[in-house]
């Protein structure tokens, strides 16, 4: 499984070139960025020079974010599709095969109606991404406080998300599997072992404070190996089912950590080494 | 628009042959039955003789009911698909092109999750029906008391149902448009005029007691023309958009009416004549 | 049915504003343009001013062309999707609901394999268009000489095209029905009467020389009413099934006609009046 | 990879119970049968007793055949769907997750039109199978003589079949990968290594005579290890991509071999052992 880094949890790492350089320096093999960054980078440096920079660092693009607002009104949704086409084209030029979005576990809209709207909208996104060889990863979001943050419960478990993926009905839709959400939804190793590798588009790695699970906050995450999540079991199970994609750190927190990016990435790298070793990987 | 009759509101009319005969006698042009009745009829009499009986009465089959339990567990759903294939084949042999089901406006399941499951299941039903040239009609259900009958609100308006149909994403899915549900959801003529005829698979005709709309009960319906629904506007609007399909009476009531089927069908026929005339039809 | 004009057969009519003005002057109610023209127009004049120009002329946009190369390699196809998203967004802003492409009746590729590729590609186009409320019209192409122009026969009849539309499997795909192709494939009024209005996305009007049908050339068309096609029957049949969309002139010829655009549009307008009158329309 | 046996190439092995017993006796772990056999078996013995027989023999059902005639007219196609629903239900009860059909490499129909029809029909089959957790495997057929057996070339390569699968557009459609067709289409190990395991629904194992590839006949196959196909490379490559499903022998020949079933199955078992060992498996 490929070690990846997102911008969440590493301070202000600078532009995509600085991000790539620092990630590579500390042994990461992938970075998660936005399609817009990729586009602008290719425009600024030329596509081939940008591609060459990644090659030089032995880095790949782990995933881009979905630039489409699929949770609000129809006009916003349509607006984003032009952006999505441009991002997908750019991402494909960089060999990126994953685009991800997250599912808030509650909504102020009628939950059933919103599910119908979102099913159609995400299908369109998946169809467009599929034309560029890119899969759409849906991230279920587990922290309990978000389940009542808005008026009506939506969905937050792996099983519900798989059922939704079946409703969306495109071949290139799967899970963004986040260790934090696995943990906060009471996920088990058995649940991971019930999956096929191809059902997983992308993986997030992070850790949780030693609090009752129901009190764990979404933006209060720890670095891998510094908390209580069974990341050894998480990674081992992903390995057993044959997942070979990117495992990217994503540490959401209320405040930016005070340390330098270099220090934070170094700490992340150490965390990855620790949990990978514990899982018998590498 | 073709005048049709379902079994709801005409007492015990007997088997399908008796039903056909009485419907025809009173000027109806279509009957709604179950696929199972059609199958058993064809087995009992022979397909050609049964077809000939309909031809003799100048009757068509307006719609069959969906024999699949799509609201419960997966095993029940699968169980029904064999039945659906058999019903669809039989219905197609009789020239029937509509199969309908209704949407309860609340559910004890998580509403969003149930919407995802039901989307996939109804897609499979629609796909199978489509192979036989049959459309699937979804009936939104308006009476207010049913919106809180189960724990979580589902959907009940025309607009939500159209959004759901887009999520189901088969060409042969449309509305079963029921006057009672149009009325109890505050439906307008403008709403009907915003539709295209091909979005409507089937129509139900019935009337409502002069109560506040929010107190109207689902199984307390009146015969067409005997209540307060603007059936003239309803039918006119359907005619304007070019709907040419079946308009079938469906009178749900708590108790079977005491009169004979003949009396009740005669009363229905008079109701149809009245409201069709008021709408300037025929 | 709305009288429309494409640029084919009216000489060099100038930019979109000149085109709009001349079309309106001669009584046309719609013009067919490219999405790119619409985008550039909106950028140049401002969207609202451009919309206002159309409103002033009581004109609508009949259809745009599909800007995607779906017949060649995968890279070309992908390239066009960004353009399509931009065109669709622009077209929707102008209230346009149709985007059309044509089907060459033979191909140098393996016909079955090409059909598989094209099915997937046009599905993606339709999905993207659908998000903007736009339908995709597929034009079957009838002239016999084109059936052997490339190595392998593809499809060219209305029936085959409807079967293809079912394979593409999006709700918003239908026919671009061209009188010339109807004529050169031996089309009948019965064939039109077998359609539902919603199966037709757009209509082309033009006429054919008095040659044996098998010798009629694709780019040798006449103005409506000046040839041998039964345009009266064509229009009457479309009217009977309830088609209410745009009927746009498209006169392909080997050489630009020598007359001025004004003269040619006037001649077209006269042709339309003639055949509409013969069909009992207006 | 699970060793499986079909009825092709083992003489008259008797009913499903005899087949199961003999297959198990010689170390096979799966048998391929028809859904009808499974249904009739369950009816005859009772579902639980039949299931218990398989359990006792440590056998699974590798795949069933698709009972739908998707290559002929629409009436035949529809006829088969009822059978398919019944077969799928029965197969699911036995834990079978694969249903297969083959693609003839030429056709007397217009190839493009037939591709459109077949795309829709196989989509319906896949949808129905998917409701029962069953995947549809499509077998490309390589022998050169069949490419001109009917008037028009259809498709016969792995790549074309994958493109068709994308056109069919259901999540549960993949390849039936047959060693004979891999060989006769010039298949390489690289081609297999380009696949993901989930793209393969089922595998056939058999061998070819030492003739020029273009002269190899479809119904002239040898037992695994007795011919010239690089079955070692075939199996190794499938193993590398993580395929863990059934590899079933299918030996089509012009005449039934004269030996007893027991002798033939023993010979098959020896062939499997030989090529599995050569491939470093087990």
C-alpha cells in the first residue's frame, strides 16, 4: 500500500512543488491535491515539466477532491460540472485515478429526497470521471456529533454507503475508507475483510484520542500511531483483501499545529513507519 | 383518456371474467388487475380465449400491480422477481403496458438508506418490466396522517417523486398520478401542466370528503364527482398535456360498500360521465 | 411545430446576431448554432444582452451541435468532454434543450466494436447534457452512396437507431429526424406514426431531387417544397403524434448557392409556408 | 484458484449427483451445471439435502449457463427471462455467483445493429442476475474458422470484449476467460497482467493441438497439459493479478471420447495437477 500525504495536518507546506518535494524527502509516495492545483501547475510550468517533477520525486497523485457542490441547489451542481471536466482531464494527464468526496451524516433537507437528488448528481460526476479513467470515492463520516449536527439523519456506515454505491450504479464508484470513520462507526476487521479490494478507491490514515467513541470529534484527530485506533488491524485487513492503492494521511484539527511543515511531515512519516511495521507491511 | 376500473370500490365483483363483463357493460374501457390473475386466467381458459374475451368487450388491461416486496428485506425482494418476470410476460401477452406500486410517505427505516435500497430495487424491477414493453408507475401518497404513521418522513410530493424517478434512471419509469394524492399534497393545475404526457404511466380517479385537507384519510375516498376535488381541472390539465392513457377509478374505504357490484359500477360510470363532461371530454 | 433555420443553405449569413436578425425578419422562430458561438456571444455581449436579443426577435435556440469527436480515438473523445460541459452550460443559459449529432452509415472500424465504443461514449455525452436539461438527438443518415463509402456497413434506419438509443440507455436520447434521411431510407408515414413525440429531439426539413432514391446524394439537397419528398405527409404525421418542437431547415449542397443570404432565407421561408400550408398547419 | 469441471469432455457422467460425486472423488472443487439442473435437483431432493450433498463433497457450483436466447428475436429473448429469474434464484440458493454465455465471432445480422440489440439484452440479464448476487461472464471466442462462419464479423478479442462490457454498463459483467480463446486470439501474458481480478468472472482450461493457430478448430480441444498452449503462463498470470475464482475444464470435441467418465475425469485431474504444478500453484 502506497504511503500518501494530504495537506491536512502538515501546516502550510507551500505550493504543489514544495509539497511534492517535502513529501518525497520524507519517503511518501503520493500526494493528494486539488484538480485546480494540477491544472494551474501544468499551465504555469508546462504539463511535461510538471509530470517530470513528479517522476523525479517518484511521486504519484493519490487523489483529487470532487469540485462539484452536489449537496445544494441544482444551479450550483451544474456550475461545478464544467470545473469537474477540466479537473478530470488534468488529473488524468497526471495519471491520477481517484477523485473523492465526503458524506455528511445529517442534513437539513428531507433525507430521502436529498438521497434521490444526490444519487443522480453523483452518478453524473462518476460518469464524467469514468471517461477519464478516474474512480469516485465516497467517504462515510462517523463522528457521532455530526449525526445530529443538522436536522435529519443521513447515512454514516460502511454498509449504508455500499448500498448507496449500488444505487448510484456506476462501475467506477467505491469507498474512500478513512480509519477515523471506521473507528467512530464501530468498524471491525471483519467488516474490512468482507470487502473486495476494488470496492475501495482511496484510504485515509489518522488516529483518535482516548475518549469514549461517542465523544470523538471530527476535527480533533491525531497522527497515525499516536492514538487508540487499531491501525495495525486496519492496515493488515486492507492488505489481506489485496488493496494496493494509496493510504493518505488526513489530520483534521481545530487549529493549525505550531510546528513547521518539515517537522510535521517527519512526524507523519515516523507514524506511518510505526503502524506499517506493526502491521507487518514492508 | 380511457375510462378504467380497479377492484377498489366496486364490492366483490367476482373473477376476472365477471369483472370484465360488468366493466364493459357500464362503458368502461379498461380494468386494472393483478398479473397473477392474468396468468391464471390464461392457464385456465387458454391465452387466446382470454384475449378474445377482452377483445369482445372492447376492454384493455389498464395496469397490473407490482408483485415485488421492495420495502422489506433483500430476501423478500429477490423472491418477488421470479413472480415479476412471470407477471410481466403474462401482462405483455395481454397488451398491458403499465405496472404500478405506491410509495408510503413515512418509514420505520432510516429514510436515506431506505431510499438508496429502494432506488436499486425499483431499477431492477423497471429493467425487467422494460424487457416486456411495460412501464413502472410510482404513486406518491398524499394524506397527511400517513406522513407520521411511521417513524421517519419519506417523500410524498409529485416533485420529489420525479426527482426519485431521475435517480432510478430507467427510461420506463413514471408517475401513477392519483387525484386524491394530488389533492392532499396541494397539487395545482399548473403542476400538471408542467409535466409531459410521457411522464405519466397511469392515473387514478376518486374524490375527497369536504374536510380540511390535512384531515383527509387515505381509506375514506368518495366516488368521482361526489366530493370536493377539482376533477374537472385535473382531467382538463391531463388532456392539455396530451395524456391519452387510462384513468382508473380507485376508491379505498374502510368498509366494503353494501351495494351490489352492479350498482356500484353504475354509480362509478355516472361519476365518470359527470366529471368527463365537466372537463369537456367526450 | 416551430420553424427553424440552420446555417446550411443560406449562404454566409454573418455572425450569430446577423443570423438571428435575418431569421426573425423572415418569420423563423428558432436558429441552430454551435455551443461555441453561444459562449462567445455571451462573453462578447454579456449573457443578458444576448438573451435579450433573442427575446426581442422572439427566437429560440433550436439545437446546438455535439462538439465531441466520438468516432475516433479515446483521446479525442476525452478532449471534447470539457468543451461539451462548457457548451451545455451556455446552451442551457439560452434555454436550448437539444444537442445533435449524426451517424455515418458505414465505418472503416469493425462495425460491432465501434458500436460498443460509441454506445459508451454517447452515453457519457447524454449524461452530461442531461445535467443541463438538454437532450441528445441522433440523426440516422440515409443516402445510399454513404452506406458503402467506408469499408463496413453501420446503421442507417430509424428502427436501428431506436434500438441503439435503447442500448445507450439514457432518458434524454432521441432521434434527430431528417426528412431527407426518412426519404432515402424508404420511410413511411406509418413509421412516423409509430413514434411517440418524446422520441424526437429535433427535426430537419429539406427536399430531394427527382432521382431514383438510391442515387440521391447527401450533399445535393433542395429547399423544402422544391423537390419530391412528401413533406406534407412528413409534417402531418409529426403533428399527429404531437411533436411540438423545432423543424429546422438544413440544405447541404456541394457549392454555396450564389444568392444573398436574404434571398435564400426568403426562399426558405416561402418553402416552409408552402409545405406547412399543404400539411394543414398554421 | 479453484479447480472445476464442466460436463464438456468427460463423457456421460450421469445426473448432477453422480457428477458431483465423481468430480469430488478426483479432487475437483467446483462443477459447472445449468440452473435448470439445480432447480430440478432442489425440487427432487429438497434444497437442503442438495446443499448438504455439495457440502459433503466440499464442492461449489462454479457457474451456470445463461438460459436466455439473446442472439435471436425479441420474443425468444423475453421468453428466456422468466427462466433466468428462476435459474438465478436457484443458483443463489446454492451460493453460485457466476452465469456465463459466449460470443460468436461472426453473425448473419448487421453486426452494428446486433451489437446494439445484444447490449440492451445482456444488460437486462446482468441486472436480473445482479439482484441475486450473480455476475455475468462473457466469453470471447477465438478460433479463426468461426470468424467467417457467418456473413459479418462480430468481435473476438479480449480488448473488444472489455469495450463491450463497458457499453453494457452493469457492475456485475466481466470476462469468461478461456485458455483456448486466449491462445487462438494471440493472447499474451501481458494481456492477462493488464486485467484486474474483478474483471474475470470465470475461467476455462483446455489445450490445443500443435497446428498453425489459424487452423485450430473450436471443437477439437485437448485436455490441459496435452497440447501446446502455455497454460503455465496462463495460470501464473491469473494468479499474479489475484484471480481466486474457479478454473473449469471445458473440452469441446467432435465426438464423445470412448473412455468412461471416471477415466476421463482422472485424466483431467492429472492434467490439472500437471499444469498447476508447472505454474507453481499448490
